C-alpha cells in the first residue's frame, strides 16, 4: 500500500510511483497465482521474496538489505528474459533459465525486478 503524507510527495516521487505501478500492473496476475518463495529472515539483511508464476516465468523478486553491500540471489523458478530492474541491480540468466540477480546496495533499501514487464 501507499501511505503517509501523500500531499507532500514531490513531483519526482509521484512520477516514480506511477512508473512502478505501471510495471506492477503488467505482472500482477502472475504474482497473484505464484507460490511464494522466501529466503532470509524477515527484517534481516538478505531478505528475498520471489513470486514467479511457474507456467509463464512472469512475476517479481524483491530483495531487502539493512546495510550497504552486495547481495546475490538465484531465482528458484525459470523466468522470462524481458524484465525491468531498479538501479544497481544486474540481471543475468543461468543455463536453466533462472534469474541471477546481483544487487549493489549503497545504503539500506530494497531492489525490485519485474519479469515480463517493460517501461512504456
């Protein structure tokens, strides 16, 4: 959800919300039917949530970090190659078609990769 003092969100922040929601809409049906995969402790550094629809390879992976540093994650399920990723996230693919994510966190935060979505 989106909450907080929404009237104080900058025009740049509003554009970012719009962009992310547009990407989300492209994969939401796949995310809704995908079985969840979680790695790491909730609230810990290295927390990963994967929701990839097995039949289509579409969905999302979100990584959280509580500190600066690098994080690597290999998806459990094969994914489609078309994707969008947050800045600092490199996506490659292994021989089984799984996503290999390498994320550089400059500070605590989150990284998102939408598989089956593109910026329009």
